[in-house]
């Protein structure tokens, strides 16, 4: 079982997305954040459940999909680092 740790960059991503959704609906924004947190909490028990990030192709760098968003994470020993939350239509490349 791994401990979930949110990288500052992922927290910033979540804050930006929540603010964007909030412009239309505070309730939907709150629901989005809640569902992402629930999804990532499950990674504590099932860290390998996400797919390998195609752009990286490293077994330790994975992602789970929620709606149009990619929740990226890295498995490091007994920690799961949530590293980013991005829209799937975004042209993303590893930094």
C-alpha cells in the first residue's frame, strides 16, 4: 500500500480546473474535485491500475482518466506522487 502525495504542480492544476468549472457551476466544480480525490485515493491499494503514460513509456509513470482529464502519477517505492491533472485535448509532452 502506497501513500498518496500531491505534487504542488498537480494541486495547481486542480485549482485552475476547479476555478474554470466554477464559472458555470460551483456544484460541478466541487463534484469534480471530490471525484478526482476519490479516484486517486484508490491508487493507495491499486497503484498499477492506471495505464502507462504513452508519452513516457515508463512502468512507474501512469495515469487514470476522469472524463476529459488525465490524472498523471508516479510510483516511487511506497509513495504514489500525483504529478499532474491535464485536459486530454492538451498537447502534452514530458518536461
